[in-house]
C-alpha cells in the first residue's frame, strides 16, 4: 500500500511540474516583491529586503506546507479535477484584475459556490452550446470539499503569518488625516503551495489496491473505480496595513483572525458535505467572513491613534536598515531617539547637528518600547549611513508617500506606480 501511494504521488508530482499554474503563482509573487522593492527605493532610497531571498523563502515554506496538507488530504476524500483547478484559477485571475488581495481561493471558491447555487435555478445545463457545457462543468464542482481545502489553507496561512509575517513587513509613508504624513507598515506575503490530493479514479484507471481507511467526505474510494492522486497548485497570502501597531503585533493579530476564520469556514463546509443545502451558506461564509476580517482590521486602525509619528520626547524610528550602525546598536522599530551626543533632538536638523558634534563617535539616549531610557554608543566610520541607518517617521518635507490601495494584476505586469508624489501645495496641521 505504501509503495502504491508513493508511485501515485510520483506521478502526481510530475503532473504538477508540467502544470503552468504553479509557475504562474511564482511569477505573480515575484512581481509583487519587485514592486515592493521599487517602492522602498522611491520612499527611502534604500533596499530593505532582497526580493530574490524573499521569493526563495516563500517557495520553500510553500513546499513544506504543501507536504503536510497533502498528508492530511489522504484522509479527506475531496474530489479535485482538472475542471476544478481551471475554475479556481480562472476565477482568481478575474478577481485579481481588480485587486491583488483577491488572489485568494477563499474568494474564488466562495464565488463559485454561489454561482453553482444560482445555476440550480436556471435551465442553462440543457443548452447545447458552450454556455450549457460551462454550466454543466460548474455544476460538477465539489464545492464543500474545495471549501474544506480553503479552510486548511487558511490554517496553514495563520501559522505562516504567525511565524514569518513580520519578515514581510515594509515601512511606508502614508497620508493621514488632513494631508499630514504618518508612518506605517504594509505586511504582505504570498506562498505557492503544491498539493498532491487523493481522488477517485475515472473508469477504473487508478490503483487496484483498496484503501485501508475510510475518507472523511467521499467513500467512493473504496469502490471498484479505484483511486489515484492528482497534483495541483494553490496559493495563500495575506495583506495587512498598520499605522498603529508594531509589525510583530499586527502579524499575531492577523494570525489569530485567520485561525478563527479557518475554523468557522471548515465547520460550515463540513456541514455542507453531509447536507448539500448548506453549500451556499458555506460559500457565503467564505466570502463574507473574509471581507469581515478586512473591515475589522481597518476599523481597528481608524479608531486608534497613529503610532509612527514624532512627539515631544524625540524622533520616532520607523525602521532600521540592515547592516547599519543602528542595527549594531540594537535600535528597533518604534523606539524614540531622545538625545544624541547629549543634545535633545526634535527634528532631523537637530539630529544632523548633534551627530556632527562628534564626527568619530556617537552616544544615544533611546526610549525603548516600554518607555524606559537605554544608552547605546558606537564609533563612527567613513561611508556609513548619514542617519546611522535609521528611517524616521515622516515630517513635512517628505516628497513621496504610498497609496493604501492594493495593486491590481495589471499594475504588477505593467510596473504601475508604486509611490505617489506629494502635492507641493499640501499643508500639515
């Protein structure tokens, strides 16, 4: 039995390597990371993350997640066909044309479930043209099984966001109330997940050995038709924007929300698998609960005060450039530069003046995240970053800021504008 599973898995993996969808997913992720790099260069004139290393990390993480989900899929009994993969990716591509954040199978499978329910009220399957063929194909989709896959993917996504979400955080200058610029972070990560799923074989073309276990959703694996394995790619990802929280705290909050979402959708999908009239309710849960997560996150951001702004205590650190003196001294995002070489700093001009008081050495008093003062010092060398490697929260002189709107699929391919130039007539109050 083990040898037969390995043989089928090898054939499914080869099928996956020949499928274009996995490479399309990697291409889209690469374009998104390249867009983020362009934005960092436009806003801060530095590169905080190397997109090739980010891409490699996401591919490896996706393969690990795919392995464990494929093992879980041995006991599910989800009917996944080539038609289902085409419907999911086609619908996701159409939705991503409006916004990349819709490149999530929760939206595509949820929408397909609603369309399948509407199809039951229309006699489209009786037509002899391509519309009837498409309607019949849509009607054959195993929506409850696909929704259970979506729930499992979001469980994996919650774990990845909890472990890696802060690594995909990019600092931004954002437009606040009445045109004043504030600091913030965009947490945006995507993972291509290759899956190998156990499915019923068509016309006896599968394995002859009977499974020694009963699958959760479909017991036809135990029949005379046999079983086989198919390989197809999925993609998971998240996008969060915060002006009020540290990246790590935002990632933990997002992971908790995703975990709750996965449990609710999984429960609804499992109910629909055993009582089909619940299918449209489960599909609506996948759609509406996902949007509710987005709305709740935005509401929490708009009702809280911005964190990445300067105050009377000093200059707020938005980010730290890797490999710079600031990183070596242990300065982190969210801390406040209170004194530099004994001089209080409340503006960038005062920071430059304080640094020039000692050209070969600097001593800083920094307010940490708990509000306590810590003392750090370091020798300065030629050709080091002029601000020690800290990116400060924006002031009135910042020229560019990032638009909070997520990019569309067309923006990724045409290299759309990643940052906006501030209107010279804008005023900060």
